[in-house]
C-alpha cells in the first residue's frame, strides 16, 4: 500500500512539475517548448482545464488555428472556472478563419458568462460588422467603450461608431425614399385606374346621348 501511495505521489509531482514548467515557458513566450511540457502534463491530468486553455493559445501563436479550435473544444468538456475564456479564444480562432457567424456565437457565449469581459463585446462587434449586422455592431461598440473607457483603441472605435450611425441614418433615408417611391407608383396606378374609369363613364354617357339623338330622328316609310 505504501509503495502504491508513493508511486501515485511521484506521478502527481511529475505532472505538477511538467505543468509548472509548461506555464513558465508559456509566460516566457516560448510556445514550442511549452507545448511539449503541457502535452505531457495533459496526459497525466486530463481534467485540468488550464492546460487546454494554455495549449489553445499556444497553437494560435504557432499559426495552427484548427488545432487550437480542436483542443479548446475538448477543454470545454471539462471547463468550469475559465469557460468564458474558452469561448473567447474559440471565437478569436474562428474569426481568423473567417467563420464570422460561429465567432459571433462564441463571443456571445463568453459575454453571457462574464458580462464584464470587454474583449468579448469588442470582438463580437467586429464579427457583426463583418456580417453586416450594423445595428448589433453599433450597440456592441458603444457598450464596449462604456465598460472600457480607457481602451487604447478608443479613437478608432469612436470613428467606427460615427460611421455606423451615419450609415444607418442614410440607410433609413433610403428606406423612406423607397417607401415614398412605392407610394408614388401606387398613386400613379391609381390615377391611371381613375382616368380609365372616367373615360368609361364619358364613353357611356356619349353612347346614351347618341342613342337619344338617334331615337329623336323621324324615320320615314
């Protein structure tokens, strides 16, 4: 029994050491070295959500978004404390793959879990802009600046907000123009219909008058 306990403790220490070393390399911006240690740590501790999250970020750094997406999806199955970050990073990788609809969904999930996760709103706004969901993008940009007033990107986002407001205002004007055009067209058709009816009445009246005049002519035998 003592031998088994000792062996288990040794394995746990080894896994812990690998995770610690992997974290250290990750923070030192050495993704390739960190990947090796973290993959070993994951084999020993597949329920540790942090390892999946680290590996997801590492694969993104290494330019392998498909592997990043795969490992992050695996991590979601065990994620509890960092689930919002899994969704955020999934969204980032999907956005990079131009999967804007899926990215928007992931950012929405992240925002639903953590309503103060600034980047979730900013990245969802960017996704919505790509999808031409202008009103949704505008709302997200405005909310982002409300919760991140000191954002280093504030100036650029304020420009986007101004452009979106101008676009939506112009779009509304275009809608109103289209509505007015349709009304004018309907009035033209209605006027044509009324004119045709008037012509019919006039023709009918003329016919009656002709008939009356015809009746008044004496026909000699």
